[in-house]
């Protein structure tokens, strides 16, 4: 199985600052079509996960442009600009390159 | 609008089985895979598998073979997951989520069902 390893944030993050969440995969997530099969989700307290980006860097419908995904085949970053109270929660990366799909353990974002 | 409405919380005894549901609306149920995801208290997310309601095809995480069984009822646009031989390790919130083929992601999620296994 592909192992997804997420970094830790130096919480709390001051409102208005930027935050970068990292995720590393044990195998390249680039498929032969050139796309990188890495998704990011945010789970706010008491809620279901919400899709933020797919194919590593494409924002889902309705997602603020303050969220931007980037990376290579095995190392990925989700950057959140001008952090706001509504961004608090746990962020998960997920690989959908191969089965079984696997998630990172999550990175908690707390705001000051 | 797309909605996935899951059934209510369950309190079940060790060794028993439970069947939880996920009723879909706002889209063509038979045209999208339905995925299931497990979240243990305070823990991350674990992918269980998917079912394609159009023909009943399934794909499981090997870890859940024999534990989870996915089915779907086209007439009611409802997907089901049965969990068998329950132990305390099965106590978790279970989510259903729609798979979007176009972008290879889980674009809509149910609200989750809490299953508690306790004697």
C-alpha cells in the first residue's frame, strides 16, 4: 500500500498569516497520463471531509483561491494564504493513484 | 443538489452485524461509484471500498474483505454497507462519498454514521 505521511503545523497560526501543509507519498503519484493523483480535504470539527483540490493542484468547485496545491511526484504542499477562522480543522491528503486509496494521518490547523 | 443522507447511529453488540445506509439524491445514482470510508475516534480516514450501483460491481480494500459487504438498491437510490463479526475495533464513524470519475475525487460526502460496538 502507498503510505502517505503528513507534516505537523506549528500551531496556532495567527489569523491573516499563511500556512503550508506537507504530504509525502511512498511512491510516485504521477500516472502515465501526466496527472498527479493526489487530493486534499478539510474536515472541520463535527463535519464530513470537504474536497479542496484534486490532481494535486486543481481547486474544487467553490473553493477559495486562498488554497493552492503544488508538489512533485512524491512531495506535496497545500498552501493556505491569509488564514481565516473558517480554515480551522484537520487537513488530509489522499492518494488515488492505485488501490487501496490511502489517506495521510491528518494535519491540524488551529488559529490564534 | 447532490445529497447523501446516511442512516442513524447504531449501538450493537460484539459478534453481531450491522447494516447502514446512504440514500442519494440530486443525481443519477447508477452512474457514479459510491465509496465508503472509516474514521475511528480521534483518528484519520481509512478507505473501505466502492460499489458501482449501475451493475453492482465492487472493489474492496483487502483489509476489509470479509468485514464489509457493499450493496446498492437502484429502486431507492440507496447504497448499503454491512459490517459483520463486530468488535470494538469496528467502533467508528462511517462515511459514504460519491466518486467523481471526471476528476478522480470524492466530491460529495454523507454526514457519517457512528457505529458503537459494546456489550
